[in-house]
């Protein structure tokens, strides 16, 4: 069991040091983490609304930080090229994220074209029904992405690595709040980049 948690910690540390050096990105991840925690609570009462919050607030703020603020050139802190980091990334690298975001954006258009999703579901009635179906479809998309990438990592690396990544993703909101709550304060002090310590 201790080896499993070491794997989770390794995934978290690699994710932090490789992809969260910018304090703006960290601050946006804090906003994202809080929204995901609220979405987790909403899952018990309104899963479709939870998906809307998770995707439209949680994912948009999270990915905006990576796209607009995180440096993409040579990583002098870790002595690694961006191509190297993208190749070894356990989760969704930028290419996989682009595909996932493309599917996410296509879902509302697909449901607008066919409210019954070409006979697969009961057609929604009215705008609220349509929005509810979009939320459920986004929830299924998120769950599918999590499960499929976990299974892929289980085959490519090992079952324990696949499970460790799934656990890491599901607990990221709590972990992000824990390590990034100081980031807005650091930004106010004028610190744009995290002085990441090696061997953490």
C-alpha cells in the first residue's frame, strides 16, 4: 500500500514541478479546485449541474492557466524540454487535452442537432431539458476520459500506476487547495514563478 501512495505522490510532484511553475496558473488551479469541490457536493443532488460547474468553471480555469500562463519552452528548473515532458506525461498532455476539449465543445452541438442523440436517449423537452442532457453527456464524457486513460496507463505501465493516476485526478481538488492557496498572495508580492525546490 505504501508503494501505491508513493506512486500517487510521484505523479503529483511531477505534475507540479513540470506543469505548475507559474503563480497565475496555480491561482487559477485554486479557483478550479474550489469549483470542483462544490461540483463533487452537487453530484449528490444534481449531477447535470455538477457537470456544468465542473466543465465550464473547473476545466476552463484549469486549462486556461496551462494555455495562457505556463511556460512551454525549455524547462530550466527541471532540465527538460517541453517535448520530453509532453511525451512522458502520465495524464492528458496538450494534444490529448485538445481532443478532449474538442469533444466537450461538440457535445452541445450534437445534442442541438439531434435532441434524442439519434435515437439513443429520450429527446429533451425545452431549453432546460436540453441543458440537463448536455450536463449528463458532459458527466459521462468526464467519467469515460478518466476510466479510459486509467485503463490505458494500466496496460502501458501497470495496473497500480493506472489506479494511482485515477486517485490522483479525483483527489487533485483537495491537493490543489492545500498547495496553491498561497499562490494569490505570492502574486500580490510580485512573484510570478514558484521557486520550486528539487527533491521535494
